[in-house]
């Protein structure tokens, strides 16, 4: 079966401003957190002995077949509003900035969601959503070796991983090492792995750090609501969390208590059968 892996990666002009909008070439944003879904899904399929090249590409329809995918799977990211009837959800979350009316689905196959806030939203719309929580980014440290990923990166006591909206401001104001979340996916993950503390407004900077057992602290984001962060923290068993008002405060506070999270139920809920139907 051909399965489309939904993930958010919009194209944006290479040059800012009106001239850029009209004339500059566009390139993908490549925010690392939003690229994790396909990578994690491919790794779980590989470990299950499923060759996605033979089954049709895992993230797009095979050109040799009907161009429309036979199934769609939504995984990492606040991409619930992109879902449509019949889609399968595994670890997806709601975007707290998106209005209710943009969620147009009435039936979904929900295997897991990021956290209880997303579950409650779905149940409020009459959709059966289990209390099985976890952003699949929490699996990074279980699927890949931290030392191998950190190889080639300088070990540092801390790094900053801002939300891509906040990157320029944080980079210009802080002398501390700062990772651009739009950098190469494995370079960003490797930089996180080679740190003793991660602070910043990138949700997946926090999630990937905690997957390795690295303490992390949220810095209040400039453009995001707290919905997705609360969804994640509560989904990993923490009733409360304390964002820092700025990077310096986050560094002085250190990380939140690490979650006591068992990844096995989330891994077991991955819908492998979509590829073997």
C-alpha cells in the first residue's frame, strides 16, 4: 500500500520582503522537529522488516501507481488541522493557534496523540481518541545511540535551541552556543546529544534532549502559545512545568525534572499494518 506521511515543511522565499515574495526562489523551511515524523516512521518500518521502497514510498505516492496515496499517516507536529476523514494519527498534536473551524474532519483512526489536550479536543468533536500519549520525537533517544550522534560535535555544558521564529533574536543577543533548528536534521540532533543542558523555545529541542536523558528548560516563546508545550509535558506524566522568561534565567534554573516515560506503548501503537495491507 502507498502511504503518505503528513508533515509540515512549507516553502518560503529565500529573500525576505515584497521583492522576495515576488521574485526570489523558494526553499523548504526544514524545521528539524517537523522533519522527525518521516525519519522515525522509516526507522520503525525498517526494524519491522518492511521495505518501503518495495511497498511504495513512505512519504509520497508512487508515480507508477495511482498518484493519490491509499492511506495517510499524521505523526510528529502540530498538524491536526491538516488531517481529513480517514487519516490515521500517531502522536500528532493540535496547534493551539488554529481555530476550531479549520479542523474539518469528522472521522479519524487515532492510535496515539501527543498529550491529553489534543485527546480532549478530539473527544469533544466526537472522535474516539485513546489515552495513549507521546510525541514520537521522544523515541529518538531509544532508536539511535547518543554517543554516535554526538560524535564530531564539541561537548558543551549547554546549548540553546530556539523556535525558528526566535532564532535570529536569540543568536544576536546571546553569546552562548545556539543551534539553528532549520539546520541539517542530524547536525541539530547531534548538537543536542553533545550537550549537558538544553534551553530554548523549540518544542522538539526539549523533546529530543529529554529522549537522551538530557535536562531541558522551556524559554517562553515569542510567537507560540503554550498549548503544545503543555500537551507534551502532560502527555509525559508531568502536571506542571515552569517556563523561564529568558535564556539567562533558564540556564540558571537548569532543566525540568525528566519524564518517567515508557516508550513501548507508543512504539507498539505505530500502525505498521498500513504498509502491509
